[in-house]
């Protein structure tokens, strides 16, 4: 079954991609939740026209994402967490707290685009995360978890 994605769907594709999925997955999940539309001949024509119009805008978006990626690699972001004895954190630090720290540092990153390498984080120290800024631009950013 061919569908055109209306949103990014993890492990399937990105927004406005024309993908082939199994019929049950498309009919029972993607279409009812509004994540995709059926790829009829008329929808494919509209999709092709949209892709053509968006192609020249895409270059500027990728350049902007690459500039942000360069700044992220050089940034020094701290995540503050409540710490008990021996530097152990109460609970753990997740992508939600990391996203909030990046936002407070001046970057607009959604938590769903952050993948922490050594998750869950339960002690203070330096860690790395992979951040997806665009479907073609991914970067690794380092952050530090410090005690409160």
C-alpha cells in the first residue's frame, strides 16, 4: 500500500515522503490517526508538485540546520538535577530535561529529536546525545549533568 506521510513517523519516513507500507499498518494505524493519506494518482500529482516547489526552499533550511549543528557541537550545556550522596541523582535525567537545558541555552530543540547515548542517566558527569535537526542533518552534542 502506498501512502504519503503527513507527519514524521519513526522507522517509516519523514513528512511528505511517499512510502510503501503493509496494508494493515496503513489501514489500521496511519490513515485513522491522520498520519498519512492514501497515495491515489491525483494525490501523487499534488505530492510531486509540492516536492518541486519545496526543493529550492529545502537548501536554505538545510544550511540553517547545519549552522545550528555547528553551534551545538561547540556549546556547553548544563543540566541541573537533584543529587544525593555519592553523586547519584534522584530519579534519572531524560531527554525532557536535556531538551529544556538546550532551550534555556538558546536552541529550539524538541525532546523527540534527542537521543541520549547512555540512557538512563543516574549520575553526574559529561554525556553525549545525538540531535536530529533535519532529516539530513544530525549532530552530536555534549552536555554536563551537575548536582543542585
